[in-house]
C-alpha cells in the first residue's frame, strides 16, 4: 500500500500532456483545453476523438497549428473532482514560487496560452440546461480587461454551434466582490476572477469557454466534438464547407442575488438561459423574505447550495451586442 500512495503523490507532480498538429501553411494558432475542472469529462473525450480523427486522416490540419491539452488538470481529473487543491480557473497567472497543484499547472498553462492566438476551453456543468459559450468584453482600454479582438472573439464564439452566448463575467465578478464587502466578508481580489480566457486576452489573444451541457450526459461529448470541428473550420485550419449562418441568443450578465446568510435559498427550478419575468420570485431569505426579479431577463448559474458570500443566482438581460456566426 505504501508503494501505491507514493505513486499517487508522484502522479500529482506528473506532466501535462499536449498533442500538437502543425499545418504546413501559415495560419492562426489554436489551443483547446479539456478538464480544467477534473469532473468535466466531456472535454477530454471530445478532444481525444478529434485527435484520433487527425491521426487517421479523417481531419487534416492544413494551416496554422492546433494544440490539444485533453486534461489540463490531471490531479483533479484523477480524483474526478472539480478542483485539485483549488479552482484552476481562478486567479490564473504565472507564479515564480508556486505553492499548490493549480499554481504549478497554471505556470505551464500560461506559457502554453502565450504561444497561441485563440483558446477554446471545453467545460460542462452540473445542473440541466442548454449548451452555451462564455465570451469576453467589447474592445476597450479600461483597467479591468483591456481588449482589442472583440469582433473576432464574438464571431468565433458564435461559430461553435450553441444557441446561446453569454458575456459580462468580470463586470459581474466586481459586483460580487462589492456585495461581499457589504456583508463584511473577506475581500476577494479582482484577479480571483481571472481564468483561462481572461489570461488569454491579457496575453494578447482571445478565447472562449464552451459549456457543453451536463457533466455525464453523452450528448455533451458530441457538443464538444462538433464545436472543435467548427472551431478548426472557422479559423481556416481545416478545409470545410462554410457552416450555415446562425444568430444565437446573446445574454449580458448584469445582476446577481447574493447569499447573505445561511438558509438563503433559490426559489423556483431555474436553469441557465430560462427567461424570468420581472416580479417573479427568484430567491427566499432565511427569514422568509422573498426576492423578486428586478426586471425581465434570464437565469444564469442558479445555485441550489449557496454559501454566504456566493451568488444564489446570476441574472442576464438581452445583450445589445450583435453577434453572428
Ligand atoms: Zn468547468
């Protein structure tokens, strides 16, 4: 038994595997990540299917290059848990003195991301709901997340085949921090909200998070697999017929209901993307007070087990941004 525990410890420090296909003509460099969260198996399954397609010639990367990292967080994947030591998709940056599993992986991932132009980060979620893509801010020179590839990123997001796109993550994270402060909770740094896509934008590229569906639904793998094909075609890495133009629903995350005390609960059986009419009950405080939807909009990430300081539910509105795939 001593040997196997030694093995597990050694594996926790084991390498990240990446598989790269180099086109022989010029083109953009795409990186595709799976299992940033270890219990999200659809990413590795979808990516490994695409790697197999490339190896047997069913897919031919002609231009640019694509790097696949089927399992970005091997420790969490082996445990089949969301996190190894902490959430890899938070506070992602390079650290001269890494302290935990995600610090060490983050150093390698950041170096990989810097070598690429575009990121597709493949995830899945716990509850029910339709697949969607998270994308970033409009072009801006602000302090929070300066960016200059908004058009290319939004059209990449819309090309992946989901019916719903969501943006506004870092803005809402700033609001979450402010709401926590009003409750007297420990202050979070804004950098805590930085994951793979935020790092990619910081590094000069662009990137999106694909949420394929429920963790263990085989259909999630198909969504991821199809999206990777579409990404390769959209960027011109492979030759493929132009996909039909789509006009996905675009939602701006604009509000949240924070859990103020133990016992605050969600009210209603919402799924991400569900329309909520103004005035409908969306949460119930521990003292029985009901929180009503402040405006017409959409449910995002309803949380059935919120802890004080976490969002019970995020709210979205129809985005003014026009996006076409
Ligand atoms: Zn995830």
